[in-house]
């Protein structure tokens, strides 16, 4: 596999599951890896495990709560201070919630955690990505899901005030991840930012126990047939680090098992553009003064 010496990877949701597996892979190949974790204790344990298994001395922990735009904003400002360039931003943090909850900033929890916070982080780190792209290329990878096909967006109810369900909230957020990758390509592909999204498959991770009774039962029934975390992380690692032409020409597309499957009919360029514009409006009041570079 390609040597990653000198490259900087930001991996959100990195203390467990496919985020941890991808971060460990990048570190094992010489990359500098920033683990972004919500829980400091779990993040430190993940960092120590990666260091022990890979021998890397270039693993850094950053703590941020993706249910809080203020916390993500502070994370972005720290990264802007500490780095001149970022090679790869892996927007992997996310989860499922069994009931509708609002964040302190008034957003539905899944919407905020799975989409708005990653969108905010990407927006604020664009200068560092563009700095790297000017030297060759930079990448942004989103963890999406097959569940995007079940959940068209209602731009009049992004906060899911009406008829909340775990699957609807999760599916919509994963559609947003897919659409954001598409729109990054439209806006910045000509500047050598390679964007993509992917479905990891049904993977044996803790998320199945966090989506309420139905998700827990589904996880229990499907567990023997699920992919390992290593298999689930394969396309993630491939999109973030491979020099294959299929990856370098990812062009904002959605992948599964290193292939491009069909996507929902409602996952259109028009929806991607509108989501970007609405998301910009929603995050603007929650931005503090950004570190200028």
C-alpha cells in the first residue's frame, strides 16, 4: 500500500469502529493522524492503542462534541492554528438516536451530529485543504449509508418537528453526507479537492445499540451476517489514501465495496446545492470569529 509519510489525516469519530480502523491504517503507513473524539478517556485509549500497534509517534488527539457547533468551531480554530495544510479530512463522526432530542443550539440531534457539525468543520478547514490542493491534491471523505435511499429531504422540516423516527433521521443525515460530497466537487473539484462518500456496509459496530429497540433487534438478528470492522473500513481507507485512478477521479460520487452503486433518485445536484446554501445559513449564527490564515 502507498506510503503516507508527510500527509496529515483528520479523522472524526476515531476512537472506535471504522474510524479507529482507518486511523490505525493511516498511522501504520506513516501518516500524521489527528483523532477527533468526543470522549477524552476513550480517545486517549484509542491513541495509545494505535501507537502501540503501529509504532507511530505522529498520532494526535483532539476532543470535540459533534452535538455542539460551538465545540466543533473551537476544534476547527485549533486545527487552523496548528496546521498549514491538511491532506485528507475524514468526516466519519455520527450516530443514531432512538428519540427526538434537541441540541443546546436548537437542532435535532442527528441532524446536528451527522451533518451540520461535519459541514461546519469542512467549511472552516477549506483554507487548509485548498493550501494542500495547490501543491497537488486534497481529499474529503464522508461516511454515508445505504439508508440515504429511504429518506428524501423535506427542506421545510430539516429539524424533523413532524413524524420523527430513528431511521428517517439517520437516513436523511446520510443523504446529506452524500449530497455534501457532490457539492464540494461541484464547487472545488477544479481546485484539486477530491470529494467522495461511501457506504461501509452492515458492520459490527456499537451503532446498532444506539438507535432504539428496532435497531437493537436488527443488529442482534443480523450480527452473524455483518461485515467485520476491517472489511467495513476498506472502502473508507481506499478513498482516503489510494492513488488508483478510480479514487483520483471520484468526482463527488458515492461508493460501496470500491464500486459506484446506484443512488436515490432524489439525490440530485439541485438538492445538493440547496442543502449547501441552507446549511451555510444555519451555521452562520453559531460561528465565532475564525482564525485567519
